[in-house]
């Protein structure tokens, strides 16, 4: 007998409770303190890293409202990409990948926009119409058009008018 490994990531779920919130709040406070100290010491690179980590912790805290929720901290690359392309909202994905390079995030966001996720398209049109326009222009040369992706781009075009 051979066993097949699932290609789907296994997600650790966290629940909204006092110990979880306390740990995340403490981590957020430590990141903010470290960021401040690094700035005072002139270490802007380290301060930036702490600020990015603080944003991710704050995002995790905000996701607790939908408890149980997926743990987004300390995920491997594949899991992070899956979170951005399937689970998180437009702005949440932007926060999660803010220091990983915008090219990766843009590619994942483009693919997600082709799925005609209405809430995702609305957020993109509202918060980043520049990206929405980039995606509409990119879609003009898209070779793998589907009825779903065509509907998505039509909707996106309507939303940014």
C-alpha cells in the first residue's frame, strides 16, 4: 500500500481566548518596543523588520474575530502564498507579504482577481485602483482567459469607473 500525501497545506487553527490574546499582545508590545529602541540606536533596517513583524502580529490579532482562524505567523513560503491567494482579503494579503517583495504579492493578487472573488475585487478597486488598472491592462495580453476571469475583469472595470 502506498499512501498519498495531500498537496493541501495543513493549517494550525488558533482560537480567540485570553491566553492567545495575551501572548499576541505581549509579542506586539515587544516588537513595538524593539522598533523604537532600534530607531533610537540608528538601526533603521532592524527597526523596519520589527515594524513589519508588528504589522503581521496585529493582522493575526484582527483575524481572531473570526475564531477559530488560521495561524498566519511563521508559515513556510507555500503556506504564505496559499493564505494570500485563497484565504486573506486584499489588504490582509498586502500586509502579510509587505516585506517579501511586491512582485510576489502582485502575482498572487492577479491570480486571485481572476477568480472573480467579489469582495477581493471591491477592496482592490477601493484601496488600490492603481493596481486594479495594472491588472486590467495585464489581462489584455492574458492567454488563459476563461468565462470566470472575463467576468472578473468586467466587474473590476465597472468598480473603478
